[in-house]
């Protein structure tokens, strides 16, 4: 979170930030509650102080390499309905700064 705050501060050139929007994949391993807590601490005394943190969680999705089935997944070790563990992860690993709103 410190890197996100530093990046936003550097790129907003001193403008007051009112919103930071992140996209975080369900499979990214990021603890969203911990991230929210860290945001409040890391933004204290910066142009992001009192900004709203909006987090959009992206579900995990995979395509089976054996049968071609596409499905939502909650874990990387979930087998396909055909029994195969060979899969390409299509979404869920994201950790992206999507939008910053300044005034």
C-alpha cells in the first residue's frame, strides 16, 4: 500500500485526492481488510488523507486445457468438472490501480 500511495502522490502533483479505486483479484493473495487498514495509515499526512478507497474484487476464472470448459474458481488447486487440473487462469490475479479522482 505504501507503494500505491507514493505513486499516486507523485503523479497527482500535489492535488487533493478524493478517491482511489483498485482492482484486486480473488486469487491474488491480498487480504482486503488489511489493505483498507493500511490505506488509512499510509495516507495520513498526505494529499490522500481522507480519500475514499474503493476496491473492486475480481473473481477467479479459468479455462481447462483438456475439455475447454471455462468456469469460476476459488482456488488455483480446483479441478475441472472433467477431473483435470490443467488450466489457464483467465482472471483473478489482478492487483491494479484503476482510477484516481482529484479535486
